[in-house]
C-alpha cells in the first residue's frame, strides 16, 4: 500500500516539482553567490609570475588580487564574471570564470605601443608621443647594484651622458644632449609630479619608471626649469589584493681592474741617474761627483708600492630592500625600506644610506587622493682628492708606511721628505658629510564632469646637510724629516646647509573623444618657493690628535662662508592635444614664467612649443608591409625654453667691508676700513632662451621584435647667462663679478637606439644599443672677452 501510494501520480508530480525547484534555485544561488577562484599565473616558459595583477569588475566596483612569489592567486568572483590578468611587459588576458580553479598563461608583450608614458602634467600612450621621450623601467634599473640613480641610467638612453663619481656616494653628472648652457647643466628632476631642486637622491628600489624629456617641445611645459632636459620619476604604487611582502638582498665584492704600473727600486734608481746625467751641470762624474745618498745601492733593499696602501682590496657592497604592498578596492599602499652600504676602493672612502618611502592611493567615486612620504639618511666618508697622484710619485726606494701608525716613522732626508709628508697628510685627513632628506606630497584629482578633471598637486622637500673636515696635529714633516710642531697647520672644519622647497600646481584637464577625433585641453598654474641657508667655520690649532670637536682646538677660529636667500617662481601653462584615429597627432603648448632672479623689467618670459606625429603604418596603403614593418612613425617638433640658473639677486649689488684702503694722516699713509662692491648689479639682465627643432623616426619590425629610433636636433641658444670677472680698476676686490648675457651658442646632434627582443626555447632575451653625437659652438661673445673662466677652477679656461 505504501509502495503504491509512493508511486501514484499525485505524489510523483509534487516530488518532481520539489526537485526541480531545488535544482533551479541551487543554480541561481551558484550564479549570484561569490566563490573563491584560485589558480597559478605562469609565463610561456612555464615559470610562475609573482606580482601579476588580477582584477574583476562587480557592479562597477573593481575587486583585485596580486599573485604571490609562486604565481598563486585567490580572488572573490562569481560564475560568469570576467577576470583580467596583467603584468608589466606581458600582454593582458581576459578570462571568464567557469569554476573555482583557473590557471592562466601570459605571453610576452612584443608590441608596447599602448604603454602609458608620463610627459609632464599628463600622460599619453607611447604610440601617441610627438616629442623626444625615452622610457626606462624599474626592471632595467634593478639589474644594476648602485646607490646612485644616475649610474643606473648609464647606457640606457641615447643622448643621455652619465659621468659617474669615482667615490661611493658621490654625485654623478648627467648631460642630456650635451652642454646646453655655460653654467649649471644639471637636468630638472620631477618626482611624482613634484619639481625637485637638484638631484633628489632617490633610491633605485623606490622607482617604478623614468621618462626622460629631451627636446624643447617636451620640456617647454616646464618653462624655465626645462632648459637642460627633464627627468620624470614615478615611484612604485600598491595594487589591490592581499598583503605582499618581498625582500631583495645582494652582496658584492669590488676590486680594481688594474692599478697604475709603477717602477721598482732598480728601475726608479736608473731613471733618476739618467735624469741627473742629462741635466747639464747637475751631475759630473768626470769631476769626481758621487751619487746622492738617495741613489746609493743600499736603498735597493726597499721595494715600496703604495698602491696597496691607498686602495682597498675586496671592498664589499651590501644592498637590502624590503617591500610591503597591498590594499582594498578603495585604498592601496606601498611601503619600501632600503639599506645600502658600500666601502670604497680608495682608502678613507665609504657610503651608507637608509631610505624609506610610503605611498598610498585612495580612490572612490569621483575622488582620487594620492600621498607620498619619503625619508633618507646617508653618510659619506670622502677621501682627499690628490691622494692617488701623491702615491704615484712616492719612490719605491723610500720606506714603507703603515697607514694606522705614524709614530715611529723614519722620514729620511732630501726631497723625498716632501712626498712622504704629502702622503701621510692625505692619509690622516678625515672628511665626511651627512644628509637628511625628507619629502611629502599630496595629489588630489576630482572628476567635476565626465570629461573634466580638477587636479591639485603640492609637495614639500627638506634637506639638511652637515660636513666636517679634520687635519690632525703633526700631519706634516720638516725638511729634516721630523714632524712639524706648528699647531696652526692643523684644523677642524664644520659646515651645514638647510634647504627647503615648496611647490603647488593646480589646474583643469578636459578630455573628449568625438567619433575618431580626440581632444585634450590642459590649463595649470604653478608656484615654487626655495629657501637656502648655509654656514661654514674653521678653527686652527688641533693639539690633540683625537680632538675631532671644535672645543679641543686652541687656535684662531673664523667663519669662512655663509648665505641665506630665497627664490620664487610662478607660471601658467596651457596645452592642446589632438589626434585623429591615433594616426595624426598634434600638440601645442605655451608657458609664461616669472622668476625672482631677474629685475622688475625682465622677470617674465614666454615659451611656446608645437609638435606633430604621423603613424604612417596605420595607413591603408601600408597593409601589405605590416607583417615586416609593423610600426613606422614620423615626429616633428619645435619649441622654446628659458633659463634662469644664475646667482640669486644678480640684479642687486653685494657690498663687502675690508681694511684695504690707503688713507693719509698728515704725511703718513695708513690702512683704513672701507667698503667695495663684490657683485655688481645688472638690472638689464634677461632670460637665456633656447629654441630647438627635432626630427624623429620610430620603426618596429616583425611585431616590434626589432625596434629602431633615430633623432636629429638643432638648438639655437641666445643671450647666454654667465658671470664675468671684473678688473681691479672697476673698484671692486679680487674676483668681483657681474652676471651678463654674454652671447649665443648652437647645439646639434644625432641619436640612434636599436633594440631586439627574442626567444630561444624557454629563454627570453633582448639586446639594446645606443649611439649619439653632439656638437657645440659658441657663435657670439659680446665685448672683448677672449676667455671664459669656470666657477670652480681659475686655471680651467678656453679660448673663444
């Protein structure tokens, strides 16, 4: 009976409906409920990709994650959602969620024309560039273990010449397209949109990318600050997803490739004897003259080579970086800690730095707030500059030296005493510098309308530097080989400098796409304020060889230098960008700058630019060549930039008082206190301007496996600024000067960059090569000036 009731039609229908209801609703729940999707992200070679981004859009709200060191990821999604997988240098891939397990393989992105390039007050796709801009990625910088960002750029970009320092922590010199002015040729650094005063000394581990602006059409957006080229630095930002912790550590050993070959004692003695014989009247063997004591055979017992004394063998370099990043849908963070320690190859040289940076981004609805905090503390031991040259002239027949013990030193006799004294003095002099750099910036973007964005960017940078020098008592020797006992030959020196900079940019960006036409209007106002203070003092008479503080010196003390000045710049910027189908591109900008370094009548300058590009390979007539030459682009640009890199207050005279005027008291002469001008005013001083024309061509073969970029430029510089030293007849003291617009100069050159990206089996490899040439010519010098003297060397001059 029960069995019969179970299978009757009425019960069967009710059970069927119940089962169908549960099945349908379970599928509905599966479709609308979130599940955890997991998987592994790998490359074409099968290796996991750490740090790859995974994004899914749910009701307009992005949800994301980042793969770990083994390529694993986990993200909340629903069946039917689309996940977007991306990684730098790889082609993005979109995959529909069908189950809880989803493994993805990313392929290398050979066509990089869609990469975004920062150009100053905005960004464009690489394909839409109209100026001469070179990009360097973080992975290229991280391959080089160095404390200096400039050193990491060496050989990375055509037309960018880097001269590295020979000592750890020393400043490297960067020239973009050669010598562009007679004074300061340092390029402008911009970190996350904030203009820096000089090299920001940022750690390479903090950098995401670097874009170098080389032509005037690109740098004109920075007006007077872009005269020597612009280096745009973008620091690393966080990505949505779980907490990621990465530690990179490296340890390296440095050694000299080869020392300067020096003569041994026999060769040195033979050289000295031949020198005596060839000097008429200095040594006459026929007259019975005997060899000097220093050339007697018993001196052959010494075989001194100071290369081992002034150089360090196996000098270590340590580099550690700890990175913590992550975030949610609304806020991301990236925190980096770094420690760098390098012992120099030269004795008494070393560098140590601790740095940290914290970046956050808050983004919700129409508002985006980006903040950055950075701090670096470094210490540098600086060797005496002429130690190496002194060690070379130290003769092998002289006694050996112990750099840590000079108490029982036998100085010897004769002229060798001088070389001994020089080396000992240089080894005992201690010089060091310390610097504390802190910076903070806030950028706020607000979408006023769908196509209109309001941006405000402000930054504050503070740099404190401290330097010291110590020359101990008895560091030199007398002509008889005894230590000098003159306490005034020893000294303690101290210097300090405090520099702050504040900048604020505010403006609007309107971007509209109308069918095939793209328009972007940019309007910004900027202001910058820089304050510099410095002080240096010296005290003689260090009777205590361990007396490394001012109070232990007993001699004369004096203030050797000091200054306190403030510079201000303000400017307005306008730029229009147009493109048609991404094929024809046009950009034009104008900037008007005001600088406090000029007099009231010449404080303002106007600097326009225009540039255009044609993506020829996008034309229909190029289709047949697309497989071989897939990218062919022609670029043209012309622009003007200004330069105000001169001494502050050049339009105002400087006065000094000194007891150097002769007066008469009856019939007797006497020295009297008088005043004289140190720096003469020039209220007519005006902007130095540079107008540059640039022609560029970009080629990409075989889906951009082979790329070629070529540039030719010509720059015409007018009204160059330079301090001219005045004769004593002008009424000033020694070295009195006046800053003038002294003349004109041309600068022209060509650049070539060739790169190839290939794959052999599971091995991905690439080669890059650069070539550049540059020629400068001074075409006009006002007045009767026959020579130009540099600021840091009176004997360094060149005839015009």
